[in-house]
C-alpha cells in the first residue's frame, strides 16, 4: 500500500510540474429531428430583381409529423442559367426555413483540452536579445507576416507581451535563423 501511495504522489508531482502548452477546443453540433414527409404542388413565379437579376419565388406546403406547414423561399440569379436551377435552390431555402421554424433541435457540446509538453512548443519567458529557440516558441507579428533577409539570414518579426511594473507592455522584435530550426532574437523594442 505504501508503494502505491508513493508512486501516486510521484506521478502527481511529475504531472503537476510539467510545463505543457494547452489548447482548449469546443464544438457545438445542432441536429434536427424533423423530416419532411410530403410536399404539396410547388407554385413558382419568376420576377425581376432590383439589380437587373431574376428571382424565382416558390410557395408550397410540407407535411412534418403529420401536420401541414407553409413553406416560402426565393433564389436570385443572373438570368443566364435555366430558371429550373434557381427554383430548385429556392425550394431548398424554403424547406430549410420551415424545418428551422418548426422542428425541435438537439444541441450537443463537446469540450476538449489538448496539451503538448514538447519543449519546442513551450512559451518563452523573459525574451531578450540573444535568446535562441525554435520558431514555434515565438508569437508571429500580426501585421508583418512575411519573411525577409538581413545580412544573408532569413528573418521574421515577432511580438512579445511582458509586465513592466504594473503595466502590460507589447514588444516587437526581429528573429533570424542561425541553424535549421533555431532562431535568435536580434532586436526587441
């Protein structure tokens, strides 16, 4: 029993001290239970749109769970394709709208926390001129995204956030590749 407690304590200490880069992912899925069982005759009309295009307007009834509901939809197109294609899209729009309006939805949500303790992905702290790390450890600059060459070395801009007293400061800098996979900070301001 003692060995189990010691082993568990050691594993907890090992896991809690690991400096892992984690990403939180969330996914929400909506499912509709209702299905269209029957459709009445579809009435369509082709009308001119304001911008010179044409619009196919459709109206019909659909049966969902033994009840009839009105469905209306429209689809605009340039007028150079057959009207049947536009009217088919208008029917899809009308069916989708009536299903959204009538049916109950089942919403499921999934949250996942993915952690990676690979040293190449650990966040750098106290970045200063001369710091050497892999490219993945630097945050790329949001505005200056293109690589450039300086004195024959491939370089990139990066950003860094750090505390300066009670304030948070946003720094910019330049890193250059010194060896394959290794980048050095050459300037930070």
